[in-house]
C-alpha cells in the first residue's frame, strides 16, 4: 500500500523528524512484542498504519477548499472505533492490537485540536517508512539509545515532579499525575510533561474526572528497558 506524503507542501522540521522516528520506534517495538506472543513474523502494524494514513489523506482531499479543523479529530475517532469494534467488524488476530498501538502513538505526540492534519500526514508517512528500519535493528540485537522525549507543545515553566522520560523510575514508585482523558474504563494521565495514555482503570475510571485540576497519585507498575515509564496504575491518596 502506498504511503501518502505531502512533501511538496510540507517538509519536516528537526522537531517533527524526531516525532516521526519516535513513533516508528514505538510501533516497531510493539510489533516485535506481538510477534513473540503470536510466534509470527508480521509487519501488520506498518500495514495498518498505512491504511490509517490513506484514510487521513482521503479526508484531507475531501476538505479541500473547506475548513480542515475537524479532519484530525476524524482520524482519532476512526482509530478509536477500530480499537473498540475491530473484532465486531471482522478484524482478527492482532489487528485490533495494531490499531491500539497506533492510537497510543498518535495520542502521545499529536493534539487533535491544535495540530495541522497535513503536518500529521507527513510525519506518519515517514514513521511508516521507518518502522521496518527500527524493527530490523532491534531484531539484530543492536542496542538503541533511549527514545528522545518530545512533548506535544513546549512545556510551561513550572515546578513539575517529572521533567522527561529520560529520568529513571522504579516499580511501585508513587508519582503525582493529572487525569487528561477518560475513555470508558481507560484513563490517560499526565505525569509532569509525560503523557501516558489509555491505562486500564475499570474500578476507578467512573470516580475520576477528565482534566480535573486536583492531582491524583499513580503507582509505576511497569518500566521499559531504558528505565522510563511504561505503565502506571491509580493509587489512592
């Protein structure tokens, strides 16, 4: 499947290029993990990402001459729908998990209310190109540096518990967090300037509020090999 790039209209800045590499790295690592679990050698995440890119490209074309303010939110809703109803509409195997991983990466680096759809299209196009590159490096045993922290927008100057994902963490460490988004039983947290999306909180989601100003406590339940946060869980204050 072709990857749609709008390179003639939009070229990547160094900041955007780093986002493209980060997304590719995240998705490559997730593909390897899922392949080990299913004992396969699939490139399914790359394939499904290219389908999402084609969908976004089509929506941008449809909006030509009109306001494109809602185009990016349409992509997020599309991905959320495929994650939630993937099995019901015929997706089998790891496909729903592929879309969950793609949605995770998009939520971590893009703001559907602020980002330009063409900008996101171009970044994702480069990410799709780079997934196999990172997958091969990881599978060959090459030790890669930690994923460089990139936030959606420049962080505000304020005291924060966590400044970036390069800091080392420990299992069961208790941290301050803010509830950013609630989707069903999944809660997305902001820990300092680090966005941690879609943590399963079946018992606590109904008791929390989106964008609540009062901070909650979360406990680190899993960390990556580089010592950065992988998962957190709500912890009663």
